[in-house]
C-alpha cells in the first residue's frame, strides 16, 4: 500500500509538473506576442480591467476548492459534491454581480471606458471559479493527467484566440474576449471530465452545508484579508498611474517569472528536506542558517542578472517601446536578495506557529499600505515599485527581530553577505564592461558570458565543499530546475578542485 501510494504521488507530481511547465511556456510566449501587438498603453489597460474580475473570483472561493479536493480524496463524495456545486453557484453569483456594478467599478478606477470590458470579463470570473471547482475534484480523485491536459488546453485556447482576435482588428477587446473564451472552454471541458469521474449528485442539504463550511471558512479568512488588500494596491496603481506605466509594470512583472519559479521550487524542496536534516548531523536552528546560505547562493545570481541585463531582456523580448520596464525590473528584482531571510517564516510554519506567521503578515500589510500609498501619489508607478522594495526590507527586519525574540532564532547575516558577494562582484565588473558596448545583442552575449564565468570562479573560491554537496542533494528533489542547477554546481565543484590543485602546485614550487 505504501509503495502504491508513493508511485501514485510521484506519477501525480510528474503529470502536474509537465502540465504546469507547458502552461507557463505557452502563456509566456503568448504574453510576449500580445504585448508587442498592443503596445504599452493597451497592454496596461488589460491589467487594469482585470482588477475587479480577479478580486471577485478570489472572493467567491470561500475555501471550497480545498474542501472539494479533501472530501473527494477521502471518498466522501456527498460532501465533495456539496462543496463542488456551492463553489460553482457562488462563482456565478459573484460573476453576475459584476454586470450591474461594472460602471461603478470602472468609475472607481477613473476609467469609465472599462465598463464594457468588465462585462466581458464577467465570463472569465465565473469560468475561473468553475474551473477551480472541477480541477479540485479531479485532483481529489487523482486524475492528474487530466489536470495537465486542461492546463494545456487553457493556455493554447486563450493565447491563440487572443492573438487571432487582436490581428483581426479588435485590439484590447480581442485580448479580453480571448482570455474569457479560453477560461470558458477549459472550464466546460473540466466540468465534463469531473462529472464523469464521480457520481456527483446535486446535494445541498443543511447538515452537509454546515460540515463543509465549518471546514472551508477557516481556510478562507486569511485570504479574505489578503485578496482585497492586494487588489487595493492594484486600484491605487490604476488611479495614480497611466496605462503606459501599467503596461511597462506588467512586462517587468512577467519577466520576474524565472526567479519566482526558482524561489518557489527551492522553498518547497527545503521545506520538505529540513525535517530530514534535523535528524542528521546538526540541530534544527543550524539547519535554518544553512538553508539561508543556500537560498542566497542560488537566488542572488538570478536577481543580479535580471537587474544587470534588464534593458537587453526587455528590448529584445518585448521591444524598445517598453522603455520604462527595464527600470522597474531592476528595482523589482533586487529585493529578491532578501529571500534568505524568509527562512524564519519557513521555520515558523515547520514548527506549527502559523499564528505568528499571520501576525507578521498583518504587521507588514499595515506598514506597507501607507508607504505604498504615499509614494504612489507623488511618484506614480516608480514610487510603487520603490515602495515594494522598501516594504520587503522592513518586512525582513521585523520578521528577524520578532522570531529572534520569541524563538531565539538568530540568522547569521554575515554568512548571507558572504554568499551575496560573488554575485555582487561579478555583476559590478560585468556592468563596467557592458557600459562600453553600444550594441544591445553584443552587450547581452558578452556580458552574460562574462557574468557567468566570473560568478562560477568566485563561487568556487568562496563556498565550502559541504555547502556545495548539500545543495546538490537538495536540488535532486526539484523538477526541471534542479538538474539545471546541479549541472552548474557540478561545474563549480570542478573549478574549485582545479583551483585547489593549482594552488597546491604553486605552493610547492
């Protein structure tokens, strides 16, 4: 039974990883084409038009998606069907509410012309909720390859239909119709599959509703706080910045995908690996400090690279019309260097102190809101981006201080600084060289090779054998990204051995 469960888990992880990888790749290519076709202003309109439909879709969840998955996985299809149909009904109600509210919501964003766009996106709002319900049910009954295929269908349909309608002359409306059509067709297909997977009888009895909501509402409350606050930031951006700035910001945000994927994968791997390290050679608190070094060693080079090559990346991928995006990307990438300090939150979640995590999140929200608001008013989108960086720094300081006081966890900051150093030195030297090269392609190719070479040499000199070996072990648990990182680490290890042999030879002579 244990072996069968393990095989099923590995198979499911593989299927979901493939589906996610293909979805991300198609969506990324689609965003590049759409952004080039529309230009900064119209591309920014899409981001603004989606603010309320996304918020309504999130608010309609009520924690029911998790409930559907849980009950279906336990074979309790009575409660699973209750959560399933309730989620769809609530999604429909929230989507319908968008229609009479559209003109008021558009006015709140100071863009009355968004009203018909919100009408279109009401379809998306309902379809995304229905899709979430269906995929949760399929996940609960272990239909992982169906989930992967649904993701691929969604990506292909929304991207191809959006591009086709834009080329047909419908502009922003074409993109929004394509987006909504993609979600509607994917949701329809997912609903057909989910209803065939189980005998899901319509059931909304009082007892079942009470049981389901008692489970789902506690999961919903944290999101109930975070969703409106996140959308408030979007609303403030929509009020105080132009469509062009929004378009440039969205492009910069798109280009952060690589570091977000790597950071998420590394965090997941460490979260599952750290408990194993506790039972081995060092104590849990020391393991947390080691984890912070590993994150610094992997995330910092990517953050520096995004900032260093921001202009070349934006202009080559999206075009020179997005002239503000490189500046935004540089500022947004650098706060990722603070990722090593996120291990304190990981520590809290591992030991079960989730209330402290919630308290830290609320404190960060309360401090971040006025900073973002003020800088937005006076400096527009640039101010919002800078505010994000400031909030990240303040959040890291508060988290480190509170966790140190409550749990005596002290992160060795100098170890993190040590592992920042190779990337910072490599980036600085590469920047000095690139500043003398005018051609964008030459600057990118020569600069990238220089940066990677300097980085590998400096990392090989400044890291220990134990850290490199532990990193290789951890990355074996990461799909796709892990093997790539390990390949780079193996090269660094070889360089380290060569330098050691060279130093031994020089010392003897």
